[in-house]
């Protein structure tokens, strides 16, 4: 090979390299930009998931608090009403207070049915059924035709047994909210 041919080959490679350098550089830059965009997308998706989890957690937590308070108020009003029935002191105000507590309970329970986890809903169903039974027993007693197990004392005992079930319900709620429910919990780890 002659030196002229080597010079020509070197010149062709030199010109080709010079011409391809901007293309290769642009392609490399495009890959870097695409990778950066992908990282930003992943970071945005992760932030959205954390925000979504936090919003859902707060809604569920508020729902559990409202449901617990409404059930407690309903139980207390049932106990007060039972005492008024026993003393023959039932009036329109007492009936209205009981019905307001009952309707607040129904509204809170309806919301919980849409938001609660299955274990919590199982506990809430049991308590709502028991409260409904106690209400029916109390109204039957008031109307003068008590059920066989519906004396004042038996209804009072029935309402008194709620505390154990109440504790189970609160435990299920706390378990559903997570171990650090007082601090807002943390989103599940991993991709999803």
C-alpha cells in the first residue's frame, strides 16, 4: 500500500468521524435526556402514590373516628332511653335525642361500609346488629310487650357487654390503619 492510499483512507475516516461526531453526540444526549425524563416520571409517580396513600389514609381514619363516635353516642342514648323507659319518663325530647343518635349512627355506618377494610367491617356489622337488637328490645319494653329476654336488667346487661366488642372493633381499626397510625402511617413499599 502506498502512502497516498493510506493518506486517503485516513482522510476518509477523519471526514467520516467529523461528520458522525455530531450525530453520535446528539444520540448520546437524547439517551441521557430520556433516562433523566424516566427518572423524573418515576419520582413523580412515587410522589403521587405517597400523596394518594396519605389522602386515603386520612379519609379512612376520619371515617373510623366518626363511626366510633356515632356508635358510642347511639349506645349512650340507648342506655339513657332505657333508664327513662324504666322510670316511665319517656317524652318527645327523649325520643328525638335517641332518633338523632340513631340516624347519625346509620349515616356514619353507611360511610364506613364504603371505606372500611373487611376485618373492620366485620366488627362494625356485629356492633350495628347488636345496637339494632338493643334498640328493638328497648322499644318493645317501652310499648309494654317485652321480649322473653327483654327485661330492663337484661337489656342493660346486653348493652354493658358492648365494651369487649368495642375493644375488638377499635383494635381492628388500629390494625387497619397500621402500626404507626398516630403518625399517619406509611405507604406500602415496592412498585405498584
